[in-house]
C-alpha cells in the first residue's frame, strides 16, 4: 500500500472505495486506524458495488481493495493484479440471521452448513 505524508498526517494513497457506511469500507478504515502507525483512508472515488469498483480498477482509474473471492477470476486471467499487503489483515465476520423455527430449503441449508464449517479447518491466512 502506498503511503503519503508523515506522522499523524499519513494517509494511504487514494483508493477506489465502497460508499461510506459499507461493511467493506468500515473494516478497511478500522484496520488502517488501528495500525501501530495509523493511516487515514483517502477515497479517489466512491462507488456503490464491488462490480463497479472492480471495473474502475480494471480500467486503470486507480487501486482498490476488494474481497479475494470477488476478484478471483480476474486475478487468474490477469485482468486485475493482486498486491499482497502482509502487515494488514482484512478479515471480517459474517452473520446469518433467521426467524426461530424457520425451515430452510435444501440449497439454503447446504450454504449455511458450508458457511458455519468452512473456517474451522482452514489454515490461517495473512
């Protein structure tokens, strides 16, 4: 991640970001501000979907932070380039909520089973 400035005015290079209030942006903001040497998040532009951000980054409008799952195919076909940032972990918890006594369809139950067990045996990633 490119850093601009020094001391308390340090900021990450302007990024293509989700709109203010989105969970993705909140996680990024929280992680940057809790670093030993905090960074300020600077938007180059704000967009309302991961697809719009992906397209803007692929068009060369600037760097972006997106879920690895969102851009897996684009990384594989080299439409986008991954820039590893080892000093920053951007994981977040996901929550599933439903009404008590709700009966899930078979596909929904399968998805819930995957979601609740997938992280238990996976190796930690940085």
